[in-house]
C-alpha cells in the first residue's frame, strides 16, 4: 500500500486510471500489444512467469529515459499498479531519474516527495539527477531545500550531496550560494576533499574577481589540499585575462615549480608570464633553470620562446630554438612554422626563408599541438591564422607546410603588388 500511495502522489492527474473496472483490465490483457507499455509489461511478465514477485521494470524505465520517452515509462508504471504489482525502490528511483533527465520537474518532484515520505532510501544517483534538473531550470532554492531533506532522510549521503550542490552552484555562477554551502558543509563537520576544493577554485576563477580568487586559493592552501592541474589553469587564465603577468609568475612560484605531477604546465606558465612582457633575459634564465631542474622542454615550451623571439626579430635565438627542438626530438607544429615565416617576412627577408626551412619537415601535414593558453597571451601569427582559414576553406585538399608557405608567399606578393600599384 505504501508503494501505491507514493505513486498516487506522483501522478495527481492520472490517479483516476487506478479505479478502472476489472472488465476494462481484462480487455487490455486480451490485447497485450495495444500500446507499447502493454507490450513491455506483457513481455516482462512472461519472463518472470515462475517468479511474479521478482518483476523488475527499472531497466526498462531507464531504457525509455535514454530514448526520451518518459510518458511511456509513466504508462508502464501505471499498468503495473493497475495489475496489482508493488513498486520497489529501484523502480521508483528509475522513474525519478527518467523524469529528472527529461526535465519533467513537477513529476520528478512529486516522485521525490513520495520517496521522502516512505520507508525507501534515496541513492546519490537520483539526488544528482534531481540537482541537475533544478540547475537547468534555475531553481537553486530547490537545491538548498534538497540538502535539508537529505540531512534527515539519509544523513550518510549528505557529504556527497554537499559536493553535488557546490558543483551545481559553481557551474551556474552562483558564487554566493556556493560559498554559503561550502561554509555550511564545514560547520557540520564534513571534510572538503581534493575534488570539491579544486572545483571550488575553478568556479571562483571563472566567475569571481581576482581578490576573491586569491582568497579562495589561500583557504585551499591552508587546508593543505593540493591544487590540481585544472585549478592551476583556471587561476592562471584569470590572471592572463586581467593582464596580471607578474602576479601570474608569483602564483606559479607559490604553487611550486618542482611539482612533476602536472608535467611542464607550471614552467610553461612561468615562461609565458615573461614572454608576455618580452622580458627576454628572464625568459632565457628561467628556461635554463627548467632544464637544470630535470624537466624536458615540450612543444609548448619551445613555441613560447619561438613566438617571443619572432615578435622581437631575434633570429639567432629563433634558430637556436629550432636546433634545441631537434636535440629533444620535438616535432614543430604550425605555430613553430608561423614563428619562422612571420619573423622573416616582417623584416622583408622572404628570400632567405629557405635557410631555416631547409632543416625542417616541410612535407609533413600541418597540425597544432601547442597549449591554447599560449594564444591567450601571445596570440596567433598572421601565417598561422591565414593557414587555418585556408585549410578550413579547402578541407578536402591534402596540405603540407610547404604548400601552405608557398600559398602564403604568393598572397603576400600579390598584396604588396597591389600596395605599390596604388
């Protein structure tokens, strides 16, 4: 009877179906294929003929959910009730997931309320789905209510629910709600784990001001949670967006350049902080320190240097960078070729391009493997940008670096001719 009352609360607009006569039910059973729900239930009953009490519709409900057929799932459950089957916790949970994932919030809420006032215990999967549905609908007050409901219904899930709520508020830019929820979580004695703490930093970096980001970072550091790659990138991007390159360098040093679990990310960001303001001596010094510390430069490391040298027309340093890349077996990408081409053409030395290109793999297919954060600081060169547009426009043509350079040089020659004729 408890399951029946739960389901009646879930379908306030459909409970009249439960009072249908035995005659109508028998007519339905004579035609099990009349509707999809009849057919499914009939098949399930045939499979469970020897153990009718073990009729499990949860997997079929979830299947309907994936196919975006929530009303078919609802019909199936109503058919089960009308034939006297008791609905268990897995079936109700599957139905709630189906409603939530298909943004049928009134039905999902009614099913959730029914579970709350029953002896059934909700699981973290349906809580997460319900929070996601609230987030999509912008019903953040409902997420706060849900925290209170979970605290008395199943306190064991409260820590995980807090983490889900923090993520929900953070992703939606609700920084104040996220902050309040985090404080409430700590006040109730729950420990903030690394995943939640780093996500907290990422959301602050995306939606908060620099002082707020620095304050959040300080709190995370004091709690001795290790800042991970995604959070490092997010904070670095916030500094870059605000042109605070000195602060970026200080932050990177504070995190610790000796860390190896994030690869070359920290060293590359430090080099980028110097390249942004073209502090070439500092750039060279830190690059040497990087190698002395046992780190091997990667493509992004070399391209930060190549772009800086190209913009400053430091040809000797650019050639040394290309030789270093060979030594470390790092294959140049479109960014590297662009640094060389732009440097020579900016100084009207196009005829001398053969010298650096003769030692490069110009017959290779173009690719870009440089970290995108480099472009946020140093941008893309003219050759790089033009080549991407050209390849996008002629997708079916097989391009090589040599072909791109030849086409680009022709374009530059024509534009110069137009200029001088004018």
